[in-house]
C-alpha cells in the first residue's frame, strides 16, 4: 500500500544535526496519521507521500521547516525571587502565554546573583536537521482515528 491521505505510517528513523551529531536516535518507531494532521513535519510528510513499505527516505530540514528560527526576543532576564529556591540551569517550566491560549515552555539557561536567564526557544530552534527513515508499515486509518486526527494504538486510544 502506498502512503496516502488517512494512512497510518510507521517509520524507523534517525535525526542528526548539520554536523552529524545525533538529535534523536529513534529508539521507538514513529507512528503518525498521514494527511495534514500535524503528526510530522510538513516537508517530511510531503516527501513520504506515495512511498510504500520498505522505502527509504532522507530529508534535509532547514530551521523554518522544523523547530523555527532562533528568536532572541524569547530570551528573558527575570528576577531571581520569581523562582523557587532549588532551580538549576537546564530546568524547564511553562509560562502562561499572553493570549491565554498555549502555555510556552522556557528553559533556564543561566542563574547569576539576583537574575535568572530563561529561553523560550525550542532547544533545536535555528538548527538544520537531517531526517532519515525507512517505512516499516502502512495501513488504512480507522474511521475513529480519522475522526480524532491521530493514531490509536493496538490497545485502543493513545496520544
């Protein structure tokens, strides 16, 4: 079966950065609902369309095709007293967005005296990626999966 809209696709995959450093070794297969449901980057989904089980694919992703360009305006310096005592560099926290719709994820990148530097960029923002995969399975999606816009696992409903 060829990959088409409303196919459930299973991929063995690996992602490296532009220097060849591993970003995601793909320890678990990637399973997504094909057809614009947002389960995989658009550029990869377009390249997979029409492929079949056993096909291999390599896709180069520019930052704008993956996690976006790095935005310096998302780096903020906050007062230390806004945070709990036990914070460390690398910790992440959610901050309510201004529109109240989606919370934004921030990472603490520096702690100095009475200031904390936080970065709202995705850790892979601004980085070009290389995605390689093998299609290991393609099947028609169930009506329930199509209605929900995502794949359900063998034991029922999964996100």
